[in-house]
C-alpha cells in the first residue's frame, strides 16, 4: 500500500525490517559464490564492545581461537580491543604453533597435551621466545612436558586446570564438564609438586572454567519448564567457582608461585566471572559471532554476526523451495538446538523429515515469505561459532551492502587440528 508523505506525494511504504535486511544481504551477495560464510562487521564490532564492556578495571580478555578460526578476524579483534585483549586461548599444540608462526603471541593452550610430539612443540615455542603457557591437571602431563623442556634446555610455563563443576549429593550429581580431577587444594598441591620437580617447568597460574554457568542459558525455548532449575544451578555455581579459584590460587602463592594468570569464564558467564576479584583475565569467543545458541542469555545484548548463505536451487511445488548445501550441525549433545536456523528471509522452515541436508536443504514456504527467485540467498545461522569455519575456505567480510574482503579460514589455510 502506498503512503502519503508530508508534501502530499504518494510514496511506497517501507519494507518490513526483516525483509529489508534480507534484501541488503541479497544485494551484497549478488556476485558471490554460494554457499558462503559471511561476517557482518558492524555486528562484530558491536559484540566486541559488549564483551569488553563486561570487564572490570585491570582485567583483560583472552580470545578463544576455537570460536573464531579465522586469523584475519583474530587480528581485527585485537585491533578493536585497544590493549584490553591479552592474547589467545588455543586448543591444540599444533594450532598454537601455527598461530605463533603467523605472529600471534601470549598463547594459552587450554587443553592438556598427551603425547611427546605435542610436548616438543610447546618446548620449541618456548625456546624460540614465544610467550606460551599450557594447562596441566596430572603428574603424568607435567612429567611429559618436563622431559621435552629439558631436551630443548628451555622453560615451559604451565597453569593448573581446576575443575569448578557443581557436584551436589556427595558428587553423585555432576553439573559442568568432566575434565580435570583438580577440585581441591590437596590435589592442586600434588600436581604443583610434580611441576616443581621438573627443572624445565614454571607454574604461572591456573584456569578454572565454570561451564555450567557459561554454557547454560537462562531461557530455553524448547524446555522452559527446566529454566528455574538451570538458574538455580548457575546461582550455586558462581560462588563455588570464585571460592575455589581464590583458595587454590592462595595455596599456590603460598608455595612461592606468582599467579600471573587466573583465567575463568566464557561468553555465557560475562555477567559473573568479571566480578571475581581473583580473576586476572576472562575468556570469550562465541560472543563475537553470536551463533543462535547465544540468543537466550540474560544481560547479553549481542547481535548475530556470523552467517552462511545458501542459494535457492529448485522449487518442487509452490509451498517448498530447495537450497544447495546447509548440512552444518554443531557439536555437543544431539538435538534440534544443534541444527542451523534460518535467519532471513522470514517465512521459511526446514522439514522435519529431511532437516538441513548433506547436499541440499528443502524449506517450507509460509505466506510471510517474500517472493524468491532461483539463486536468491537464504541466510542461516550456525548453532556454534568457530565450527562454521570448518565448512568454508573463506569468510566474506560484509559492511552494509559491500563485501569488503574475503579472508581465509583455518580450512582455507589448510589447517586441521581435530
């Protein structure tokens, strides 16, 4: 319907916001190959401000590389941080080496090594002058690193990985992740003593990730009846994590180990982890891209920034379209929340019997969907952040209606770290 302007001239009514936004993507991607991964730079920068704004004075932010997996975007984020970023949290010894070779420094490998060749990589990096640390949670891991450090005549910095899972009913229930066995001072001291016995190791801190806070949303559309229980778990877990970090950090300091690093949190715990005075740095990664699993956290006004675009390739009948590609589920417990979601245009739903397919994905077309042509882009969101980069060799950097650049993902660089 036409509208009348103040001058009396009839003009076309503005498009509904979702359709106008879809048409922005449509124009921007007109000459691009699809499927494609797309990063909206305006949304990325907004999310960076939200994440950094959660920090307390003196705290720094460490970016989780697994949630980005695009070196050019890691560099861009560091430039945006203006000194608030401390470095990267990596997930593999070989990824750590690859990032160091690209000029990244201050790297915290947050997952323990288990094989001699991995330990040798860390020792080589330390010997070359890279600022690198690796977490340990057992005597055997410390011994493995110590042998590698001695072979290179160098010192490897290590942090203890402390478990802060909530374990009520005498440990018979477990809310959190099953990773480290260090959940009290006595166990921490035992592993610290193993580190002390290795002349090539130096204990510089601890990491304690409260997964049951960072990984649990307050609002879950598919199971709202459990939201009250989830909030209770989070309320009990926040003081537990803070107390355990403080207690173990104090015990290690008393043994003469200066805690340069006390790392905690994730995007989903930005409302609580920065309030812990023991924490020197907070980790975040997914919040920059805001995949759809991060839509329902309280106090996180993030905007969707990372997408993938599929092209309409066929139409079986007036009520259905089919796109090329789309089968990009996320890791974690199998369920509907691990599947992609259609972002734009409105009025499209995947089919329960087919889902997002290996080669093609059909959608049911509702009445509020705008007319679609062959080749039109359907904009979708992944459930997680960095895993999207495993599906695409490059990421399109979008500003408004202009694709400013195409940058290589880990996959595009030929990197594969498991």
